[in-house]
């Protein structure tokens, strides 16, 4: 599909059937236009069974992280100036490994807005979907109701990062004159593509609040949900974070960290060139075991981990637990400019609190040491609340073609937004921090 986005501006929109059809530098100039400064993350460190300041990385001369306003549960997650998931390297690793494309039900249909001179002005990671799996914003009920009424819900269009419930920009526009026109061109292109493939709807998920409001002005329906994110309030050490908690919660976390490693377990944090195929082999075994027990068939094939490790190793933090000379559990994180994103976890041995240690406490420790503002630990998990992770709204926008289905969904979403807001208020009252009125609630 090629269409005029704006005749006066000389913009056209085309669909790329693979991200490899788009030059990586052009994609990244839209997705992550700010240059990313190198960060000297310590590598292959072992952490002892302690929550002392010496139990994790330390960068000499590191400045304190400024207090984050993301502690306010009514605020959206702050924009990360560099988001690893919308990078060409990450998305191409999904395609090249076979995680998407082929018979997966995720057909790449990426939108590209070009100027009259051929310059790529905007892009959007877009997929044709024949199911609603791997999205983490659930519309199965909409599909079932529409099909019971005689409609056809699939195919649909999904603007998202597959299998990745992390907030990030979705309408990726190169900065400069005409940026808003190019962004509107993406919306026009999505609707034209929806008509061309006879899709029922367009779904833009885990987008930032600013894009959410923009799409509302463009006629999209608005949806909210909630996750739990940790906010760095200028802590210098993990002990500073513990000091902000109630005494009971502080003692509970110390006990959990101690008990997690009581069976002679050591923790290694790996990034960059220290990541090897042996590490990925071990982690994939954990991922397969845990994934098959939780949701049937894990989405990511073994090849994905090799590719993403090759293409963006310095943006990866792999937290691995070892006992009796072998790895037994691990947690995979991706490093943004201001956020640590927890993604996948797995284990082949069960030890009390080891999941909390690898996924939550090590992530907090790392974020403090490296001046990161936030930790996003993925979807679900009210158990994160007791460990200092705050309820935070997430956003999606939906464009539905059929008038009857659109009216029904709009009514549902209005009531759902109110319910989510009320739930977040209740959850905020359970935060373990000592003081209220300082961004804790």
C-alpha cells in the first residue's frame, strides 16, 4: 500500500512487509532520535547474600538520581529518552528469529511516512493479527461478542512491540519541521491500511499519555490499565530505599533477601561482552520451563536471545542465580536511558523468595547504582506493591470500524476507566512507605 499522507507537504505512506526493508538508521532516527551516551555498567559481578551497599555495582562519582514524579499514581510513566524495545535491533531480532512473521499470527505491516525527497519522516511498528495473543491488553471479549453477532473481528491491526507490555512511543516521528504532519500521516496510513486489508480495528497499546491524548483527538477510543513501577526518589543506596519503608516492610525485605540466597546461591549480573551463548542456553531453559507451566507455549524462540544479545548486548542486564556450580534461575532486563525494564524470568529449581530477589530487589539495586529513574517490572503482580512498586496507569487507544461494535466498546471503556482509577486509589493506600504526601500516594 502506498498513499498520499498530505499532498501539500508532499508526504506519502507505504507499508513495509519487514523491518529489514527499512534502513536501521532511518528507523532509529524516528524511534530514538537522541544520541545515547555510553554508560560504563559493571559486568559479571557476583553479589553476596546481603543487601548492604557493597552487594551490587557502584560507579565512582555517580550523581544522585533526581527525584522522579512517576511516584504519583495519577501520572503516566515518564518518557524514556531511549527505549530499547522500539529500536530496529530489538524489532528485527523478533522478525529474524521467527518470533513474529510466518504462521505466528503476527504479520509485519510497518508504516513508513516519507517526504518528497524520500527522507523517512515517521514510522510505526504495526502488525496484522489473526488472534489476540501476546498483547497484554485483552480484547478477547470484544472479538467473541462481535463474532457471535455475525461480525468478523480478525484480522485486526496492532501497533505495538510484540510480547512486550512496556510503555513506549508508538507513533515514531523524526523531530523537526513538519513532525505533527508526519504523525497525522501515520494515523491516516493506519486507517487506509485497515480498509485495504478489511481489518476490524486498529489497536495502539502501551503508548505514552501524550500520544494517547493525540489519538483521542483523532477519534480513537481510550483505555487504561495498571502496572506496578518502582520510582527512584533520589536514593543513593538500597539502604536509603529501605529507610523510606515502614519498619515492618523493611524487615520483611531484608529477611526475603537473606532467605532467597540461603541455600548457597550466588547472583551474577551480566551485560555487554560478558553475555555468552552458554548464558543464553541456561536462561532459555529457565524461560521454557516457567513459560510452559504458566501460559502453555513461550513466545520467544532460542534464536531470539542470540540475536538480541548480539545486536544490543550493552542494553541487556541478565541476572543469573548459581548454586553448586550451575545456573538455576535468571531474570532478563533491558536498559533504557532512564528506566530498567524487567522482561522475562525462569527457574529450574524452586527456592523461597528467589523470584523476588532476582526480578525486583536486584533491579532496584541496579537502578539506584546507575542513577536510573524507574524500574518497570512488566504486567500483573500485586505482590510488587509490598516491595515498593507503585500502581501506575498504562494506556491504549482503539479505532473500531463497525459502528455498533464501536458504541458497545466505548460504553465498556468508560466504565472500565472509572473502575481502574478507583482500583489504583485503593492500591495506593497499601504502599509500604513511611510517609504519605511525598509522592507515595
